[in-house]
């Protein structure tokens, strides 16, 4: 699979001509998105389960954001290379203060948490009669267990139809600690994080071709939120991740092969791919396939109007050309 730069370089001359013609980036973007609006299903929403063209709400926006973030990552890498030795020296000077600041914050958060727990414990002891704490704890544990059991039961009852109505689980599923969605070429996994995780340095993501690991740092400890082996391989060069503070870590994964995944990690609950929308969007069709689809569409409309189709027009042109040459030869012979 070609890299993003290799794919875009192929069209530099055509795109440069458009940019020079319109004169600025804003108008260039309007031309580009206007094309998507007029000639593709990019802005069409899936309104009913039987719809085969378009996207569920929010998916098209995420595609644009993912592409922007991909090249933003490449631009940042370029800037890092240009800074070179100066950047490394600056980082070495900044690391100790950052470490001390993080430790102080962690200690303060730990103290606040401990004080909050002590106050809560005191309130429970004051409001409960003697001998009640044990039974109260037992009832809380029982209630928590009941809620967990109810949650599991509810999750098993969720159908793929409900997953399809949510952009975060479209063609995928909603799991206990993450949700995932997919299209023909890409996969998006949203790993839920605690509300206290608001900075990228609190997260560690390891993406490999065959597996992944997502961890968060809570004080001095590191906790793994998601880890395992992929059901299929990914392209790490074009895959990336980002943090939505206090919400989730978003993994945008590029598939190495155009197949529909039935699960993100091996050993986890699988979905029935026969119940998802396996139609390819026009946005995922390459130039050669697009030309074939355009020709088929042209032939279809020509047939409806009783006009010659593309192959008939081609044969007619060949015969016309051949007959014209023969007639010219006869005219020359007569002279």
C-alpha cells in the first residue's frame, strides 16, 4: 500500500492547476468539497436500514478530521527534524521541572482523594447505627454486583441494528471499555479513559502491525486499558491516535487488506458481518474503479433513453473510420 505522500504526489499537477486558478486555499477547499457534494455520496446520510449509499451521522466529519490529523502528524515530524539538536537540548532542560510538577500534582490528587474518602467514611459511620457498617457494605456490594450483572445482560441484548445507529459503533460494536467502528479501508477504536486523563503525557499507546496496547498513568502507576492481538494486520505508517481529554483515546487504524473485521482483538466477542453495511462508499473507490462505475452508469442511462451504449458507440466510430478510409481510397482510384 502506497504511503499518503506517494498517493497525493500522483495528482500534484492537476491539483496545482486548480489551486493556481482559484488563487487561495479557502476557494480550493470549496472546489474540493463541492466536488464531493455533487459527485459522491459523501454528504448523504443513511436514513434507513436499507440505505446502501452514504454515511451515518458524524462519520464523514471524522474522515476529514482523520486525514487532517494524518498530515498534521507528518508536518510535526518535519518540524522536529528541522529543530534537530536545539530541540533535544531544550527538552533535556525542560524534563526535570515537568517531572517534579507531575509528581506534586499526583501527590496532591492522592491527598485530596484520601481526605475525601475519610470524610465519606465518617459520614457513613455517623449516620449508621452500631453494627450496621458491615451489612451496609454487604448491601452495597450486592447492589454493585446486581448492577454489573444487569449491565452484562443488557449488553448481550444489544443487537447489531442498534450498533449501526451509533456512529461510534457503526459496522462494529460497543464493548465494556471501548467502542469500535469500521469502513472498507479503516478502523476506529475509542478506548474510554478516566475523567482525570486530560493530557497526552498521561497516555501511552503502542501500535504494532499485529497488536496494540493502551495504558494510562495514574500518579506513579500505569494501568493497561486495552491490550491484545489484532484479528487482522494494520498499517502502522498511516495509523495514528489522539486523546479526547477526559473521554477516550481515539485509535485511527488503517487496514493492510480490504476485509471486514468481525472483532478488533482475537479472543473477544465477534460481530456478525452479515448484519453490517458491507457496501463500499464511493469515497473508497480508486480512480480505475471509479472510471468503470462511470461507464456502467453512462451505459445504463443511455439504454433507458434508447441511445447507443459506450461499446456500441466505440464499434460505430471504428466502422465509420474504416468506411471513411475505404471511400477515400475509392475516390483516389477513380481519379
